[in-house]
């Protein structure tokens, strides 16, 4: 398949716009149109990319353009429905994480993709980040069990806080953001998760009474590895210790060094930026002193957010053209969703959830 893949971009917010820019610059894609309920956002993106067909209704756009692929970058409550409808219309699908709001919906998307023979790629951007790939690679050398500590707290206001409140109409922060980092933990351990427990707190009256804007989860794997993840959104969140990416094993530990005091949790580039990795070795000599000094691995030339989106879409194109087997990719997406939804259940019930 050498002809251009005609892609419909659904959702023109931050991620949708970034993915649209990736399609626009790549020879393998041609954008058939952009879809958004907001005329300002889709109009701005259309003008930026030279004038694209604009639609305010997904179903009408799908019927009108008959694309080869659909890029779904909307709020999570539409992901599964839009993905299934696109697949049934004969289109490959790129969908931002999470794949769905429930495990059952996620599995239904996977089932439809298998039945119609089309590709589904889920937007796990960290899988395409060379520094995070290195982070996982080193973690696997530290022995077992692993202790994995990660968080992403975001102090948000203005437009960002309004976006977070919209997201919390469907999912909590430990679900929406947690799928990224739980996916990384699963890659590090290559083990089966067995139980999850979590706690959460509602720190604002601006969200529904049954929702919480801060949470933390703990997941235990069958190799005795454990993972901790924390996420909070809102104007009340602290800018202290919002960035922790740390893995410990019997042979030592590896950490992503924080971007520094000048960074802000609301800066989306800091969500993936590593700057440096610090590798510590636990080996000691006969006198009990460390044999090796800590190793600092420079990652200062790493890709920015837009380049990472470019890499994601290059993978999507390759998956279509080379007929890549995405079985493991989709099973991992379902598995990470299963873990964070179990964490959400634990917050609401106060109990441990067995997987």
C-alpha cells in the first residue's frame, strides 16, 4: 500500500492539533477534514494547515469523507463508540488513551478490529520516547522485585482547569493519566498484576460529588514487584514533588531527573521530558562501600512533544502499510485500563481489588 492514507481528524484540542500537524507534514497521510463541536478550534486548525474541510458532527464527517483512517482525539466517553463506528466503516483507527471507559468497551473495540481486519493504535506516547524506552530497558536490569514510583500532579487554572473538569465528567486523574504510567510499569516488570488498592480525595466543589481530583494507587504483581502512582489536577495542587519517576531493584535504581525548579506542572513538555537519567548501583566491596559511582545519562537532545506525536503517527502509518500484528499492543492497552479502573473501584469501595 503506497498511496496516501486519507485520515479524518476528530477532536481539535491539544492532542488532536498535534496529531493533525503530524499527518500534514508526512507524505503518507492526507487529511480529509477536521471535526470539532467548537468552530473556533477547528477553524484555527484548518487555517493553520492551509484550509481543510470542517465538520461539527462526527457521523456526518465519516459518511461525507469516507476516510481510510480516523484519528480520535476527543473526550474519553466517545472513544469506544467512535472507534467501533470507524472500524465498521472500513477505516483504521488511531485513538488517544484510554481506549475506552470500561474494560468491556475496550474489548469490544479489539473484537471489531479483529473481525473487520483493520488496525487500532492507542496513543501511548511514552512508548515512542527514546528516553522512556531507555528507562524501561535499564529497569529490566535491576533484578526482581521492582519498586516503581511515579506521579504526575498538575497545577491547572484557566483553560487547563476547565479541560480537566471536562475530563473528570467521565474519568478521574488516576484513570486518565494512570494508564500511561501503569503501562510503563507492566513493561518494566513483564509480570501479571494481581491486586490493586487506591485512595482519593475531592478537593473542590467544582466537580461532581462522586468524582475526585486527587488519587493514588498501588498495584502488586505476581513477581512481588509493586507500583505506586499518584495524580492530581486543579488550582490547589502543589508544584513541589509533582514529578517523580523512580524505579528500585535489588541491583540498584534508575530515576528520571526532574526538569528543575524552573519547570511547571502545567507545561505539557515536562510530562514526558527526562533531561537526564540517574543510574545507581547497589554493589559494594568487602568494606561495605559502593564499588561504582552513580552514572548520569544525558538525554538533553530528546524529542519535544510535537516530534513525539510525529513518531506516534509514523508508527500508525507503518502498522497500516506493513500489516503489523498489534495483538500485544491492544492487549496491553486493555490490561493497563483494567488496572486503573480497578484502582477507581478501590477508591469508591475502600477495598482491595483482586485482578
